[in-house]
C-alpha cells in the first residue's frame, strides 16, 4: 500500500518545468507552430508519467500535483 504520496524534486521535475515553459510559450505564437510546441510539451510529460507508473504511483494524481507545484509563482521568478 502507498505510505506517502508527497511530491519531491527529482525524476521528471526538469521535464515538467520544460513542459510548462513550452506550453506557456506556445500560447504566444500563432498557427501550426503553436500545435507543434504544445505536442512537444505533452511529450515531455511522458518521462515523469512513466517514472510514476514504474514506481507504482497513480501517475495522473502525481502529475496533477507536479503541474500545480510548477504553476506556483516563485519569488524572484
């Protein structure tokens, strides 16, 4: 059984941050490039999703928590 489902920095954190950056950037440009960059952003999330699956976690729940953490505004950012 799952004893602790808290999120810690590590596997997949960089990919989630890059995904967020690309998704935000894609909203600033028009046309097909927006779709391509959005697709690449989605593809980067495959890495943390697979890590969650391999560890036996609920990938959807964990990725939602990661997205929420990466969406928080950080001081100095």
